[in-house]
């Protein structure tokens, strides 16, 4: 089996058989078959069980389980097993351990205890990859390679001396000379001029704020350093196991922002990601939807793989809430609604020992005679029917720009508000669209924007000239362009664009801003029409720009708050939001913008709390309806419901927490 994605909606998960005695393995395979599990990710944390001493390998157990899985018809996403070095390696080579911002070594005893640039770690990891690829490249169970695991989850940034050396080399490639670096980093400020490359260190903890461009370049460097690691392992797989797809699981969650995945996608054959619901977020379901739309954006619109999520509680939140009954199915299908064709869980069987023993799994401590396992079995039956939509694409005519480098810059030291999250505007607008049944692609500014009807530029603080031009080109091609406060402020070196904010978009928007008036998390400002939150600005509308709403109180009373500059000819309008309006005002504004762009929701009159998307494939289409409320909801739609396995005639009645996937006529 050498093809991925498969022809069915594949269900699977992380499988750690080394934690269990062998008789359990046979039961595992039988239960996997019962639940329609068609793949497992194997060996992710198995290094010390595969190589118990330097150059001594124990493959018998892996041979055995691979054979059993193959005999059971389960495909394997085989790990290179390099996510966590074994104790013997860090004992022999303590220099592979990562170092934190204060210079403290992070000791072995948990996982991912390796420095991203360590040549010693790299050598051992590549050697293990070589062994595995040599031994298993023809194994019939092998369907995909899973390199490492969640790069950067715990070991970035590392501030060690080895990283300092690699950082200097990286800088020498980026800047032609020290003069160029001094200029880019603005070292005329605070006596920071460098006169020798050796003087440059990682941005370790200093007396006060580090240089923002130094910090930004360290984030760029750190992401690249791990990418080099993927490249090194991938090169071995390409050489020894050609034709088998390679992935590494991304983390496209709200709280993980260490890697610029835009740079990473060319190195994976299938975009895969992990997603966990964080209860402390103000809008956890909307975050799940944002994550799915971002993952699809990274995949260029193609179907993607959800490598991990949870059947129920996790183990790493202050209180680890169990999911509602029914939510295991609903959450899985929420990812399918946003383009996932493969659904994986962490993990198959709940551990008895270790720090994840209270993390839910497909087979819980109670065993297969449990509501949770039965729910997965039910999903297995549904997945069988959903096979027909595998390969189809999610329909979207709206783009929301997301740029990890802009986020990094916005999270730098000493901003007008350190309390304003870099994704506040993006997520608020995404959520408002999602509530109206309008799906957005969350894409990088380098994506082709010209085919979208609406392009949202939310808090894109740092923007290159090229990306600013791409936004203007989208407007010229007819898109409604929506720019929010604190966008287009700085260039790629994080130098402010002068002459009035937002320097990169001033002409497009026809506005000029002289000063920011951030409001903070609890501040609000009255608008002529609604309330502004988080932010306000002293905006001047240039001739030809319409003022849609003004500030109605405070120092900016009477000044423009929301504006629109009509495009000439076929060009779309450019809308500017200098504040984040309250939900109702934002919603009404988006209705106008969507109407101007001719964008319709997936279904009309969507009840509150129901999520919808549409996937299509040429003439065929499937409508997803997910009821996140505790009450029955009724939606006017028709088709054959693949979840209920029954035709729908007249309105769809969604049970509380229920899901329908309609094959439309
Ligand atoms: C991550 C890891 C898994 C597991 C889960 C727990 O996603 O990749 O190994 O630790 O978290 O939620
Ligand atoms: Zn390091």
C-alpha cells in the first residue's frame, strides 16, 4: 500500500504497542477492525526501544507488530522514531540538550530534549532513520513516513552556544555584511552596533527589552533550523524509500506559533496537523474551525490529514474536561467539514503509566466495553459512508491572511499594546463569517489572492512590499479588501513605514493615521453605530474615501472609525476598520462587505450555534451541518444524509449535538 490519501475516509491514531504485553497487540488489531480503523502512526517515541545502546538495534518487536498490522489490513504511518533521544545518548552527549533563555539546560526526563542545531543529535537521528528506511522500505504495511513529531513543541527556541554559531551562519547568508545587518536591526539604537560577527548572540535574557529585529530574526532562524532537520531526515527517506509519502505533524493551533509552516509545506507530501480543543479559549469551537481553515490554506486547498486529536479529555489543561457524549463524532466531522480526509487520534489505547495516563484514547482504561469506544465504532460506520467525498474540496470565496512572520513581529517587545493578541482581528472576523455560514480560507499573503471575492487583512502588522502589492492587486482584480487596524505598519526588517499609518496600505485605503489609541482588553469606545473594542486610531479619510462610522466619544470623537474607498472600474472596494467593532456591528458590516462581493452563505438562515461548510468535487457537493447547541435545530436543506444513512425531505432536523452530511441533489 503506497498511496496516500486513501480512497476511504481513513480513521486511525498513534499506536504505542511497546507499552503493552503482546497478547494485547492481537486484541488491538481485532478492535481496530471493529472500529474501522485503517491506519496507525507507529513508533513515534520508540527510539530507546529500537536502539537500546549505540548502534545496537532491536527490531524484532517492530517486525512483529508491522506484520500483524499488515495481516489485519491496517496501514502504517511509520515514525522515524527520532522525536525523543534515549537516555544513553544524552548521557554520552549532554551537549545535545536544549538551553533556555536564561542559560539553563533543559534536562532529560520528559521528551523532545534535543537542541535543534546539535550536529551530534542530527547524526544519531539520521543514522536511526537510515536503519528504519533500509529495513522497512518494502514492508507492505508501510504507507507513509512520519518524521519526528510536532517539531518545536517543547525545544524551541534554544539559546545554546551551538545555536549561537548556527545563528551567525544563518545571518551571514541573510545579510551581505555586518553593515547591512546593523542597518536591518537598527543598531544605532541603544549602542547595539556590531563590529564582529562573533559578538552576535541569541537574544538571551537581558536587562530589559531585546532588539525587536534581533528577536524576529531569531524566530526565523529557529524555524529554519528545525526545517533543516526535517530536510536531513527526508533526504534519507527519499534515497532509501522513494515513492513512500513523507509527512511531519504540524500544530496549527492557536497557541502554537513557533514555526513558519508556509516554508515547511514544500517538504511534506501530505499536510498533516494535530488539533486539541483548549477550554480556556473564549471561543474554542471557532478556534477549531480557524485551525482547519489554516491547515487547508497550508495545503493549498487540497485535502489534509488530521494526525491527532482527542476522543475526550487531554492531560495538560488545568482541568481536563471530558467531551460530551456525541462530541467525539462531532469534533471529528468538524475537521472533515474543513477538508480533512484522514482523522487520527492521540492515542489508540490509553496508557497505564507515564504522564499521559489520564489522556483519553480510543480504547480507554475501561476497555472497549465503553461509551467512548462505541462512539468511535459508530464513527467508523459513518466514515465508511463518507468515502465518496474523499478528495473533494471545501468551497470558499473569502481569504483571511495569516503570516507567521507578521505574528512574530507583532509579538515582539514593546508594542503599543502587549495585551492585544496578534490573531484577535483574524479570529473575530473568521468567527463572524463562520456564524453566518461563510467559509474562509486562511492563507499566506503569497497565495494567489486574485480569485477571491473578499480578502481580509487582519492586523497584518509587518508586510513586505511584495505582499502589500499582492493585496492591492487582489482589489484591482475585483476583490473587496478589508484591512483592520495595526496592519501594514512595518517592513520585513520591522522598520516602521513613515508618513502616516498604515504605510503599506495608505493609498489603497485612502486613509492616513497619525496616532494609535489602544483600548486594552477591557476598554471600549462608543461608535456612532455600535461599540469599538481593543483599539482605536486617529484616522483622516483622504478625498474620495467614504466614512461609514465615526467615533462617538473620547479623544477621537467625530473622527472616522470605519471607511470605504470605492474601487475604480472593476476594482473592488477597500474597507478600513480602525477598531474592532462589537459582534453585532461587525456582523452587519460583514453582511455589507459580503453582499458587495456577491458571497452567499452555504445555507440561508443558519440557526445560531450551527456550523456549516460545503465540499464539492465537480458536479457533486456535500453540505455539512454541525449542531453545537443543546437544542434541536432546523435547517432548510435537502439531500441524502450520509450520517443518518437516510434521505432528507424537507428541512433537516439536527438533534442536539447532532451532525448531518448531505449529499446534495
Ligand atoms: C501532542 C503529541 C502527542 C501527545 C498529545 C497529547 O499532540 O504529539 O504525543 O502528547 O499531544 O495531547
Ligand atoms: Zn541549541
